[in-house]
C-alpha cells in the first residue's frame, strides 16, 4: 500500500519527506503492539516507532 502510494506521488512529481502514523490501543494494530513492546525494552519513542514493521519499511520509500 505504501509503495503504491509513493509511486503515485512520484509519478505526479510530488516529493514525500515524512510520514506520520497514529496507532491506538485496542484496535489490533501490530505496529502499536510492536511499539509498546519496544518501549518496554527501554527504547526511546522515536526508536521504538522506527523498529515497527512500518518504521522499518518506510526509509526506502521516503525521499531524503
């Protein structure tokens, strides 16, 4: 899904510099579960987010 969206933006000449996610408890989000597990392991919030599936997948898709 992200890759398709990013390709569409690229084809339209748009540059994506960042993506923000919002994960809520109780909605079955794997990202939220991974995020909270990472926090429990002592990671800082930014590092915990970067170590979720989405966080690991996006660096290849976002232009720097």
